[in-house]
C-alpha cells in the first residue's frame, strides 16, 4: 500500500471523526470497518486518527456549547438526524447525576458524543478533563466495531473464497443500511 493511500485512510478517518463529533450523523465506524474489510490491521491503525478527529471535534462542540445558550444549542442539536430533545435532556441530567462517567455510558445507549461535548461546555466543565474522558468514550467502540467487521470480512473470504468481491461489499452495505434503518427508527428519535 502506498504512503498516499495510508495518508488518505488516516485523513478520512480523522475528518469523519471530527464531522461526527460536530454535526454529521454517520459514525466513523463505517469508514474504519470498510478499511477492515480489506485488512483488519489497516482499519485498526486508523482508529487513532478517528479518535483524534473525534476529540478535536468534541473540543469545537464543547466551545460552541459554552458560548451558545442552552435552549438554542439544544434546539440546534435536536434538528440533526439521530438526535432527539429527549436525548439532550437525558445527557444534561446524566451529567448532573454521574459527572464524566456519563460520557462513558452514552455509546452503550447510542447517544451521540456531540451531545456530551455540548453539555460539557454548557455546564462550564473544563475542556482538558472532558478531552481526557473522550478517548475512552470513543476509542473502545471504534476498536470493537473495526475488529469485528475485519474478522467477519476474513471469515467471509474463507467461507466464500470464490465469491466476487461485490457480494462481500453488498453484505457490508446491507449491514450498515440495516443498522441505520433500525437506529433512526428506534434510537435516534
């Protein structure tokens, strides 16, 4: 693989991580898992870039939350796909009850990281501490999804060695489309 391809892989992962931490609604796991379909190692190497992009995006969203009024920022987030007013209120109350630990449980419920970043800024919580908690809040899921999809890609090559690549990519696409169809219907609203 060429240096430019490696650089592109990391750049896309970082930009996607940043975008999803600010306003985009498709997780960088899609890109990471696509890389892992070709090479699990390649996908896992880009997890650090996606995490760094997410943390940087979290810093931007934190700053935005700190200077934008609570009602206005809540409405702006709720206007994004996969974010509901209920999610925004739940994150606010979770922070009051659990502090930074709330940031770690959000991914388990499908709550977008950007809501935590905004709420941290809104509450005037220190940015450095939020960023430190952001790494264990983002990276484990990136690693898990990337490794799982990479393993499934390898298994599919062993089980269907003569299948054309488009079959594996069709299954990959159907999996993500199925996930997001379920997510937008059940979690994101």
